[in-house]
C-alpha cells in the first residue's frame, strides 16, 4: 500500500472539496433554471393580477374593494392547496376622497384649470373651497427662510421636481413635499398646500400622484406635472394671482381589515419562517396594478411554483398579503406584533413593492455576512435578470418584522424607470404591466427563497 504525505493528503481533500462545491453550484444553477422555466411557461401571476385589477380594482383601506380583495386572495391560495390559509385581523384607517377635487388659478378674472388630486389623510376645504395667494418654494426646509409673515394666509406651492440626474429615481429627494409639507406649512400659518407630483418629470404627464402625508389641519393636494409647470408660467406672468382649491375628503371611523397568509409547512423546521409578500391595499385611483398588485401575485406565484416543482421546503414558507401599507402601515405592524407575541422565529422576509418590472437585484437590510452570502448566489441567476445584491431597505411592510424579530429583510429591486409615471395615479392600471417582466420577478423571488431555505441566512 502506497504511503502519501500529509501535503498530498490535504491537496486531495481540497480537490475533493472543490469538485463537490462545483457539483453543488451546478445543482443550484439547474434548480434556479427549473424555477424560471416553470414560472415563465406555467406561471399564473399575470392572470391572477388581471382578476385582482379588473374584477376588483382599486383597494383603499376601509373600502368594500379591499374587503373583496381579502376574500379573493384567501380563495386563490386555498384553491392552490397551500397547507394553511388564514386571516390576521387588524383595524385600518378609513379615509375617503369624496367628489372630484377642483382647482384653478385666477388672473384678471380669468380661470385657468389645474389638475389636482387630494393627498391621502388630507382634510377637506370648507364647503365653498379656499382662495388665496400662492407662496412658492422648493421644499419644507425653505419655510423657515421665507418666514411666517410671508406665508400666513397663503397656499404653499412646493415645486420640487425629480432630479433627472438620478439614474434610479429621486423619490427620496422630492418626497418631503408630500410627506411633511402640509404639517410643516401649517406651523407657519399656511391655509393650504399644493405640491408638484412625485413623478418622472416629463412635460406631458397630466396625472396627479396622490399619496400619504403627515396629518395636518390644512387641505393638501398634488398637482400633475403639466399643471405644476402651467402654474409656474402663470406665476411668472402674475406673482399675485389667486388660486382656488376645493377638496371633499373626510375621515371615517377605523375599519376592520386583514392580512391574508398562506403557508407551505417546513419539513425540518416547521416553526421557523420565511416570509414573502406584497401589500394588498392600494390608492383609490387606477387599479393598484404596479403598486402593489404585482407584489401580491408574485408572492402567491412563488408558493405555487415550489409546489409545482415538488420542492419540499425545510422551513415554513409564508406568502403574506399585507393590508394598509399605503395610509397607515397597520398590516405590516400587526404581522410583526403577532410574530413577537408568539415568539416566532423568522429567518428572512422578502418583499416586492417596486412594480412588476424587469428584476435587477436585491436590496438587503441585514449584516455583512448575510449580504455576502446572497451576493455569492448572484452567479446562479441569468445575467439578464438578477445581477446584484446591495445594502438597502427591505421594504415598508417587512421593516417592522426585522425590528421585532431580527429577520433579514430583502426587497426585490427592479428596473423601474417607468414606475413614477404610474405610481399612485389613475394610470396605474393592469395594461401597464408586462407579463414576462412580472413573471421574471416572480421567478427571481422564488429562487432566492429556495436558496435561503436550503442554506439558511
């Protein structure tokens, strides 16, 4: 029998390890390919999105449409035969828009119509509307520089446009105009607020973008990009013009709603959970297609695909349709609250809430070791889909779960150059979603869930 040296033995072990690693990597690559094949050929996310958008439509918290969407998503997951499907009750805000808003500028008695949409959580104007001079600025941070004397009794017009140099988007830069604009302007004596829509700034965009903001006692609405530009031109002609605005919204008592949860039970760790989800509610205009019907159907599709491929997960996989993300975050908070109360072990959560566009990568809210592990899996994906994993936010609905349980939170990052053409507008309709892009996103999410389940995180 030949005697080998320690060095030769270690070299042989390294070679065996390398060969085994290559075999495992190839096996994972083949499985990811199988997940994409199944989703792209047999995926049903697009047909389910059609039902959600066209049979039910917009789904604002407290509305009958959201109730219908809860029933619909529960039945869809039951029909797929998931191991367990149930509802998680929570109370949600009930704000209603009322009759269509009106606004116009007045110069020498002539009216110039402006296209506006009340921002979520706004109060109504008096029955007769309000009419006042305009004080124009970029951001709420400008209020202090201008001063209360110049602002009191006026309508503040925030005209901060998206910075077009931002390749992704400038939602964070322009967002404060809607998020805090009214609450801050109220402190300086303003009687109303108009903000340029948080939109991709192309001149023909005449869809006002609604959305939530911090509560205040003054009415607030978003102007379409086209109307914002028109108002600026009018102000250049007559800085002392008046603007009239009338909003008819109101707050009703909180309503009952539900997170809808479907599970595939884990074979080894049934009491350890991986969550994948989107939010079921939407604003009351359009269909709530990209925001966030796509995320919901992608999450359901992930579980359908695992079942179709006869993949038995080690951990329990949950698809969660979160309620009330748009104007209250009650669903995400309730899910995290229950998880903490029950001492549930959540190892990861994945959310899609950036639209059903072509997937590009993952945004990871976790530690460096977790990020590197996900980055090590990127070569398993086709380079025309997922190409990166980077530090960032996991998503609004799963951030409370991360804080409550320590679970890593991951967001699907997509190529959403068109997202802010549609976001929170009448234009966010089913026909704006591309079937193939939607399914590519679903397959990407399913693949990541498969890898986390197999190797842990």
